C-alpha cells in the first residue's frame, strides 16, 4: 500500500498549462490516492478601492468565485475520467499559504502538490512567496512541479539529495527519510532511484582571533591525504544509506564541486524527473533559510522538487 493516500493539489488558473494537474493525475493513478483540488482566491485590489461600494465588491467577488468554481470543476472532470476519486474546494483568504496549510490539516493530506513559480531571493525575503512559505512551514511533504510528465504511465526517476555530515543530521535522521521518500516515489511507477551528495574540498578559512582589521586571515591548506580521508568518509556514509535499497554503484553520485553545478549535471545525465531534498527547522531562522543544499535544489534544477521534513517516514 502506498504511503500517499490523500493529495492536496493547489491549483492556480494563472499557471500556464497546469503541470501540477498532469503530475497529480500520474501520482494518484499510480498510488490510488484521493485528490482534493484546491484553489485559494482573493481580490485585494477591489476590497480597498474607494470607488466601489460594499454591494458592488460583493457582487464582483461572487461572479469571480463562480467562474473559478466552473474552472475547477473542469479540472476535476479530467481527473475523474481517469478513475481518480477527486473533490474540490475554494477558499477566499490571504496569505495563500495559510489557506493551503489549513486545508492540508483539514483533509489530513499526506502530500501537498503545486506548480512551482520562480522567485528571486529579494522576492523571497520581501514578498514571502507561497512556495517558499509552504516548504518552510509545512509539516507535510511538499511537491513542487516544474516539469510536466511525458504521460500518466511514464516512469519517474528520482534522486535523493542528502548531506550526511550536516550538523543536524544525527539528531533528526533527515537523510534516511529523504531516501525513503525518494524510493517510495520511484517505486510508484517503476522508476530509477539515485543517491546524490556533493562537497567542496580545498582551502578553508580558519578563525583569526587576534587578527586586526588589516591583517589577512590565516588559511588552512588541506593536503591530499586529508582530502582523500574526507572523501572516503562520505563514501562510506553514502554506502550505508544506500545499503537497504540495493542501489548499484552507478546510481551513487558522490561529487566534488558546487552543489548546483554537480546536481544539474547528474540530473541531466541520469534523466532525473524528481529531486528529493529536506528542510531542517531552525526556530525563527526557519523562515529565512532551510539549508544550503535545499535552497540550491529549489533554485537550480530543471525538474520537480520534493521537500520533506524530519520525522518517521509516512508520518506527518
């Protein structure tokens, strides 16, 4: 039985082509999951307009919502025709991410799925983009769709991006859950499972406790023997993670270099459809940073991204 039993698919009529709808059809068909198609709307540009009275605003809102309901019913019909159990709901709320998280709790969703939208770092900080707020605040797995599947029957190749030497990893066991989630997604359609980790050996800047403002900070030169030891340690950790999944060597990707560059290269070479990464809670800072590996994944890869949080696999 699949761990995906209930999917919340957040749709937006403004998204070209609705790739999230195609992906949810594929995942629901393979898993047998129920689907809730959800749409959150607001008309902030009318509610604060002095040229409209309350009655006119309410009429405009009712007409707008009626149009959205018709559009959502058409989307639901396309899924129902594929034999998927589907329900629909609309909320009038801002900010959008709050409505999505409330609905996910209400229906006890295992997965939140939506089309990703590009946002600059400045926008992330000042506008609180919905997708970024979801991955930071949601306790449930979030699937951001960047690429439309070839068909509902096509295999999904999945890459688990891990960081076994992360300072928080021993506490939360996040890498294990990333790999378990990635394996479960790949198994849905008979796709390949890959494991990835990138690191950058070389010079490291040491703290300069007594250095003045014009004194260069000392540099620690890492010799070849130490680098080889670091590489073997990572190799061993990756092998231990991969052992329960019987992964062949060609699907273990230990790369030396920048995460973004190495990840893009592996995604292209291995024809990866979905990259699974993780986010670690850091209290108040969680709203600003979810970890360099996850940020790199979300920004760079030209494929879907799934973000999981710490916890037992399949739990929310």
